[in-house]
C-alpha cells in the first residue's frame, strides 16, 4: 500500500498539540482538557471516523481543527457574556434597542451558526464540495410501463 491509500478511510483522532500549533491565537483560552471536551462536541457535528464522507485523513484533521476552533471562539464569547447568535444589524441608544440579523447569510447559503467566526466560514467553504450534490432523475424501467 502506498502512503496515499494509507491516509484514506482512517479515523481522525484530535490532537491538542497539532491544534495548538495550527491556532496559536486560541490555545491560551482554555486548558487542554477543556479543548478535548470541546473536540468531543465537534465530533458530533463532524464525523471524523472511518466511515466519514471525507476520506483523506489530512483533510479530516484540518476540518476537525477548524470546527474545534469555531467552538472555542463561541465558548469564549459565551464566557465574556455574549449570548447573541448572528451579527448585530442595528443599534439605537434612546430606549436601548439591539437587532441581530441571522438571515443575511441566507443569500450566501452559510449557516448563521457557522457565520459567527472566521473559522466557521473557513469550515463552510472547505466542506462545500461535500454539500453539493446533483440529482439525476432515474431512468424508468421499460418493463413497468402499462399500455392500454
């Protein structure tokens, strides 16, 4: 077996050191044990197992690390008291008003939950090829035709 086929259809195991080296700006937010718990949640959203839609182990690792980074950013926002989902579309001061827009990303077809961080955007862009499908109308079996 060559290296290319060895990298296909393997399970991707999250490694904190690899993630911390890829995202040094985030690694100081939480302890490694907390990041591993976040990675367990990320594995629910994205299947890093052997039977994943993504075959390449390197690509699985990149996608998994991006999703963990996205969840880390959301966790950090929550700790800072930011519970908003979506982007702030307008703010008024008199009688305090705040509007959050979760639908503006619909024209880009990006999920508003992923649109909250740059890591979510990158994850969305890299997984586009796995979300795009073509429907082919099946050719009917000529034996099933009923003639009067």
